[in-house]
C-alpha cells in the first residue's frame, strides 16, 4: 500500500526506524499510525520476572513457529564512572515502566529487555556469583578479529510496528512527554545513561527484499519476496529453538536471568546469489541431503516447525563424500534433548548502508554460545575432509564478525542497575540496619 508520495508504507517505516529521532516518529504517526494496545497501569505487578520471557506474548504461525517482531532497535548505553545510587536505580526503573504502561507486552505492542556487560559489573568490589557465566567477549575462530562490545548496557526494543520502537526510544531519551496517550515520567533513561550508538534492524517476510539495495547484496536484487532474512531461508523453526526454561539461570541471586550474546556480522552475498546454485545454497545452509532430495521448497516454509537436521547424516562423512557440509548439519551434535542450547532472536540490518545481521542469542551460560560457535566453525570436519576452513564449510565464507559482546539479562526485579552480587548487597544492608 502506497500513499500520495508513492512510497510503500512498509518501506517508509523501515527507513524511519533506521533514521530514528523525533522527526521520524512524527512522520510515521502523520502517515496514519496503527492502534496499539496499552500496557497495564502497574506493569511491575503483572509482567513476568524473567525479562526474556517473550514466547507467551508472541503469536505463532500454522506450523507452530513463533512470529518474531518485525522491527528492532538496540540502544548501546554507557553509564560512566562510579557505582549506581538508589536514586539512579529508581530513575531507570521508572523510565522503563513508562514505556511499558504505554504499550502492551506483545509483538503488537512492545517487547523489551535491558542487559549489562561484564564491563559494567567490573566497577563493583564483589565479583559476579559463580552461577553467572559472563566473560568478556573474544574471538571465537582463528579467522576472525572482532572488536569487543565494551558498552555498559544494552536496551532491546522489538515490535511489529515501527512507530512503537521509535516511540519507546524517544520516551526513554526524554524526547516525548506522552506515548500512545500515556503520560511519560520526567526522569528519562538518558538521565542516567548516555547513548553511545543505536542499532536497528528487521526480520520477516518481505522486509529483506525491500531493503536489498545495500552493499553486500548483488545489484540484481536476488532476495525473494517470501524470505524473512537476507540469505533467503527460514531459520527460527520452533523445533530448532530451546525453551526459555533451558536458557534461564536456575540458581543464585540472579535466578531467573539469562545471558545474551550479540554479534555484529557483515554479509557478503555476491557469490551466494551470483555463483552458487540453488542446490548449493540449500546444501550449505541445511545439508547436501536436503538439496539432493528437494526437501526445501522456496524459503523453507514447507518444513513446518523443524528443519529435519536429523536426516542429514554425519557431518564429517558428508564433507568427505560431498565436498560440502551444511550449517545446520554441524549443529546437531551439540543439541540436548533434540534441541539447541541457544535461543536465537537475531535480525537483519542495513546499519552503515551494508547488509548485516545482529546475531542476538540467549543462553544459560555464555559457554553454551561458545560451544555452538565452535560447532559452526567445523574445524574437525575441515581437518578430516576436502572442505576448507571456511570454503564449503556451511555459511562461514559469507559472513564477517566485526564485533562481539556478552551481557546479563537480569530478572525484572534487578533490571535497574544491578549490583554484581545482590546477596552481598543485601547482607551489607542488614549489617547497616543492625548497627544503626
């Protein structure tokens, strides 16, 4: 649907998210905003303790796959020096609850998390508890040299509607006084944090095709209309995702938290679309078995809720006999209870005018992501076959990881500037009360 300017609304709102700011929000609203349901008056008493508990608020398709919000904004935040005060914690919590009152917790409204890096926690005398695995980010393959994402905190905003993520962003920055006809608090998130960088993206059928006029994608415009991601295939099958329980920290003062990894990945898809055949793309994304047996139709919607990786065979044997091994095929050996150990919530991006991916995953421990990435590297497969370290080794040759970051997504009750060890803080408070 186009307006008098001839610009498709979906194309316009994606561009508005990429640009950001109050003017982009105003332009979206002027074009006729959608009716977005409001949140509760007291979200703190009705929302789940686990910030990352999104699934129950997501619709699903006929196959049972979760529908992931189409528009995303990531706000990379710096706190500064020193340790947080109670007043600053209250400001952060009030600001977050402001946008939650404005928008319902759903993909039709707003889904959000705030997470904290190991660099943030370094400011405290106490270390993180042993139940939290949160190392500083590092290179995870011999052929990559990513910059560490050394910000203090990260806000993730997600919605099917561009005006929602834009509105929430502007409210958190104190740039709007009302949001969805809900008055916003005067203390803003940016009264405590500074925004170092905003990152944006999208996921869903039609959006990659509408946004392929960028570096990294051939000029021929090869991304199909039904593709939810730039590489042309479905990826977030329900059968290829663990439960939210599996990625939740189970014990310690941060029980109910999860860890989050974020990679910024540049895509180089000239060969993927201009030299590789359809069968080669299926072989590399899924496995040669799927290509030889025409298992995947179009973007893969026919697969239902499971990519059927168990039919692919042994990766090393496949590499020896076929000269190629599939990306998904290499992951089978690290599944638990026939499910992966990381929960993917990644999305494509045109940040910097280049096709890319913000690969965002949740896991109980960062080591779960490291193990998954090691499987993706396929070093043992490459050593025992004609498959190269990157060439014909899944999709490695089409991706360049330029940045990595690790974060803790605390439970809701600790999301506003948490101490490194809440139990130690509580003990100190109790001692102070007794001394008084």
